[in-house]
C-alpha cells in the first residue's frame, strides 16, 4: 500500500483528477517514463507471474473515464496497456512503463 507521502510524490500521473480535485506534485517530482519502451507479451507474462506482488493503488476519481480515455491518457505518459478486461463490477488493467531513472 502506498503511504501518503508516496502518493503525493506520484501525484496524478494521468491527470484524471482525484476526489478532492487537487494535485500537489511539482513537475520536477513527477515520474518520467522512457518514451517508446517495449516489452513483448510473453516477457510481460513471465515477469508478471514471477515478481512479488506490487503495490495496489485505489484512485477515487471525480468521474469514471472510459477504457479508451484511460488507455489514451496512459499512452500519452509512455505507459502501455498490455491487457485489460471488464470483470462486471470492476475493470482490470495491466500496464507497462520503464522508469527513466532505471533505463
């Protein structure tokens, strides 16, 4: 789980807004991802199955974006949607991005 400080550093990465309508992150503190980073489906699947569980993050948005809006916003920030699905009561997305600090 993200602590409040970590959430503040991450900010509103996709500029989707939050429940109180504020973003408190300076541009210099935002994540920077490598443009055009590539990972094939098989490698993504192997890593996804072998890595320890990553942080879960709940976002409370002012409005629910469409799947296309979310995937487009992610793409604009150099995040690739590797897979997504509608599970009825929720959507699941599997994203890939490469941190520029670890490139």
